[in-house]
């Protein structure tokens, strides 16, 4: 009964456990075929339901210990969503729908008091400048930034000032607060349903944001945020009294928290739109390095900018689906160096605390991550490093059961031989250069150099090999009058500098600049550019057309001549942009060639991208092409994605159908008719069962170095085995399972076979699932992806992520870690030996591929 004793120690009474255990034993016979008998001794819930997640249910690295410090009483203390540490080392928490609470642990146990001030719904807290700052996002209390002070020295906040009013009330409102590196100002983050503060004194982001879609966009199919336009979520800084607001960055969806590393660089963890899963505009949750003046490209519906656009700064680390909440660097924690230097990030929906390990990448950063702490359910809301060297975090939000936990390292720190990553001289010099350029992100009268010197420094670095430096240089130009720099950038020797100069001119110039911008683009030899530079070129041309005016016939002809013969290039991201431009220009044959690319792509994401572009095509439609295009929508009825997935496809199709004449509709009646139900429609030509393959059956054939693999066939088998449903290769595929792009550099052919044929042999913490036993004897196995009050939303089928099972938290009597992978068995059983060998070769080639996998990096090994 060891697990029962552990649960009792974390707050569940022995009498309640006895009642639960009794019920569990009675039900053991019901679930014997589904769960092992050991389930009776697994982590039980309280008699009133699941209760607070017990400390012994957590999985953490060796040497770490999780403690439940306080089980929050829902009726009197609510559900905690934010934390901070006050000058006396006490924690302060705020209930999402209620007041402020102070937690004193100096006596060895948590002593909780409700602060004697009327206050509700702070999703960001900061003790600084002798005050408590609270950023409110609530429906029943004025939203925005408040300053609370103790004016009479009785250790209670008795004065409150609403120093920055903001709109809020939705979950994408005002959020976290931190100090600037010099400790003189406050940095604040807000989600995309928050309007910018009214009194912005200065914006490091050029105030020229717009939607910028060459073929237009479509709003979310379910109407979410349909009227929210650029600039989206934002980060700004301000003085302690709320004055002198400076806008730092825009284009976020809903980042909840922000953190600074030791070099004073700012990071956030931005949210995805889970309803977009399976579409080309889906962007996973991601760590953003927030540089001065940066734009991250959130737009509503189909309009989110891809990370490869030159005017969108992109991500440092892609995480995957989730719901970002609190983040904090481990600085000051009494942890091994690996974790002391990590960025801890919270995923509210999937119940994870990840440790992100950032590494220098020029003047910016890249990195990797691991799951540091996980349990189910675990709606982590905020976390802090306490002066005692431990990591404290709260769970709660949306009325769910709340609790306060502590993670300590109990191992031997003296045995830790990990050395912190050294700050390289090159990276330091590059960051210093970027900072010099970022100092130019001010108005002319605030420069510390002459305008001429500022322009010269920016132009000199427009073509720099470091992307962050190029970005900063372009932003510096956009803060100056184009008349002062236009001629210089449009005559730059570097093709990259000229392209980014055109981007800057398109964003800040006038219609009278259109001809000069187009002439500059026409002077560039595309054959001399890399794939990424070609993407920048196409984006620059698109921005000219969007912002400065459409192309004349001669300009159109010249641009068509530039891109003639490039599509398809074999680079997925470049091909997507070439398709958009070709359709915009009405390139001869573009409709047919883009339709062929749509039909031949193994990735549903790329297929949908081409389908979305084709809705705007006006050139070359024949009745056969229309039939093929409309038939594709029927075939896609078997595809799966987020909640808006089907609606997006219906809306794209509707654009074409609405433009058909009555005669055309009659001629195409068979493909316009309501398709068969999803269950009746085949994803493609049906494949017959070949064999229930075992690993030993295939090891020799996939390891045969003399065999020349067919990579195109391997790519086709990646689709046939439904791998794209959950896994990415390059820029293609799903995001519910691990990214396989670099799998070839990590796993042997045998290891790959084991992972595919025996998916339950080793289950990553990041992709594990939980089994819930209910009072009704039902067993639900899956991943918790959402919660509200007492209801859990559990994804039970990774191939159908929008199909969720609802579980009543109060009816759960036991939980345990599932020993069965959510990856289905038998995915190779319709493939023959040669097809499996090509698939494994394709997977092994992925690590060296550029964007989509069209190269053969292992053929010569």
C-alpha cells in the first residue's frame, strides 16, 4: 500500500483513501481485461473525485522531488493563475476569479492568508519599486495594470492605482510582468485580444503593420478572432508609474509570460491555434527570442505568416501543440547546471513543465527541450524560482482544482560535472553589433549618432549572414524617411540587401516608389540566390504589389520571365511561395501546374496550401481541371485536423463553387454532390494486407547497404502508412507526434523498425498517455488536452485530434500512466519489404534534407 501512504502524505485523508480503495477493488473484475491488477495500487483519487494531483504521480528527472505544498480550497481560495515572490520571500498568488493570497513558508509549512484588498483576476504579478504590480485580465474587475502599495506599514496593500487601463476579459488579455535587465522599468506581455495601450510614447516596431496577404486570407472557419487584425499580441515596457510606454514587439497570438536570460535577451512562449492542426497555417507553440522591433506574424484564420518570411522573425525552438502559461529561467535554483541554466516553460493543457536548453546561434538562439515534470492532469499556470533554491509552481485556471507545489533537487550537487555553455566570442560580438543597430530603433531626434551614420550602419548590415542582424538593420531603416535611404538600398551590390531594402520600402514608402522598387527587383539574378533568398525575393515582390500598387503589364511580364521554369523547385517552402506568385500573376499554365503539385504532394498541409492558392486562380481552367480540383475536396474528407479543419476546406471550396455558372454546376454535379460519409471514403487506392511484420523480418532488408533506395517511393510510403497524420518531415506533416526530420541522425535502421512496429516498447514522456478509471467502470486512455471546471477533455485518437472524450473529474477514482503508445500498431502491414526499405531510407535521409525531403544524402555513404 505504499502509493496510498504517499498520497496521504500529500493531502488525501486515510479514511477517504480507504473508501476509494474499496471501490477500486470491487471494480477490479470489471476492468481486468483493460488494466493490470496493479491498478488497484496505483495513484488513487479522492473520494470526491480526482482532487488535486498527488505529488507521487509526477515524473521528474532522477534526483528531483516534487512536494505538494498547499491544496487550494476551491470554495474559499479559488483557482490560482499567477505567482510572484515578495521582498520577504513570501509567495503571492492570485485567483483567476477572486482575490490575492500570500503564502508564508518560513515555519516549514504553507500558511495562507487572503490579502485584505478588493482585487480580482491578476494574470501577472510583480513585486518591485516598493509596490505590488498586478496585470488584471477579468470580466468583473477593470482590466489592465494596477499598482498596489502599503501606505501605513501594516503589511497589507491598502492603496490601488489603475495606471494602464487595457481591454481584457478573454483569455488572450493582459498577462505577465517582469523587470528590465537594468531593473529600472517593467516589461509587460499581452495576448492578441488586447488593444495596444492608448498612450504609447515610442514604438520600436515601425507602426506600419498590416495583414499583407497577396491572395487574401480567410477567417477562422468557426469565427474565432475573425475581427482581430494586426498587430496581434504585444510586449511593451514602461516606467514604474506607468508612463513612457515603449512598444517592443508585436505579432504574437497569446504568450502568457516572459523571461530574460543572463545576457539580458528576452524570450516568450507563444501559443498555437489548436483548431488549425493539420493545415499549412498551423504554427506550433514556440519559444520566441524577442529582439527589438520584432514582428512574429500572427494573423487570424488562414493568415498567419510562415516563419520563413523575412518580415517575421520566427521561432528559436518549436515545441508543439499545447497551451503556454508561466515561464522562468532556472537561475538561482539549487539544481544541476543543466537545469539551472534552462528555461522552464509550462504547458497548461498537456500537463507538462519542459526544460528548454537554449544555445547561441549567431546573435540569436536555437535549442532543444525535454519534459522536466509531467502528470495528468497538471494545468500548470505559473512558476517562480524562490530564494530557497526551489522551483515553485501553481496549477489551476478555468475553475479547475488548484494546488501549490515545490520541486527540489535532493541529489548531490557536488557530483555535478556539467559545465555551463561558454558564451562564444563570435556570438558576443554579433549580439553587440545587433544591439548597436537596435539602438537605432528610435526617432531621428532620439538617435545617439547622426541620421547619416545610422542609415550607413543599417545599410551595411542588410545583407549580413546573421538573420537577426539583417532583421534589426531593416527595422532601423524603417524608422527613417525612405527618401534618405531609398537610392542607396535599391542600388546595393548584395542581392540580399537589395531585397530587404525593397521590403522596407514597400512597408514605408508611397505609391510613387513602386516603379523604383520593381526595377530593383528586376535587376537581381535569381539564379545567384539561395532558396531562402528566393523566398525573400518573392515576399518583397508581393509586398510591393500589396502596399505600393499592382504590377503593370510590362512589370508582370518581366517578373514572369524571372520565375519561369522554377516551379516546382523541390523545396517545399519555396514552392508554396512560387505557387502564390504564379497564380497572382496569372502565369500561363500555372493553374494546371499548381493543381498537379496539389495532387502529387504526400503532405496534406502542402495540398491544402495549393488548394487555398487555387481558389484565386483565373488562368487556364478547363472543365477537367475544375473536376479534378473539386474531386480533391471529396478525397480530403478522410483527412483529420483541428476543430476548424473541415470548415476551412468547405470555405475554400465554396469560393470556387460560388463562381461557377449554372451550366458548370450541372456539368460538375457528380463532384459537387454531397460526398459519402467519411467512413465510406477511402484515403486513396485501398491497400491489401501483406503481413503482420515483426522487426526481425525486416532488419536485413532495411540494413542492406548495397541496396539503392527509391526515395520518392519512400516519401509515398510515408503517406501510405499515415505517418504524415502525426509526424513532420521538414516543413510537411503533422505535429502530434515527434518530428522525424532528424531521426536519421539519431536511430539505426533497427531502432526505427522497433519504433514503428512496437510503438509501446519505449514511450517518451512527451507523448505518453494516461488511463482514467471512472466510477462507472469505464477506462479512458489518452492525453488531457483541455480542462474547464470539473471536466477533462481527453484526446484518445492521434489520427483524429478533434475527436475528444469528456471525462468528469469528480467521477475519476484512479489514474495511471498508460503502458500503451497512442501510436497505432500495424501501420506497415499493408506495405511489402521493398516499400518498407524505401520508407526507412527516406526517414534516414530526413536529417540532412533542406526543407522538404527531395535529396539523397545517404546514397553515397
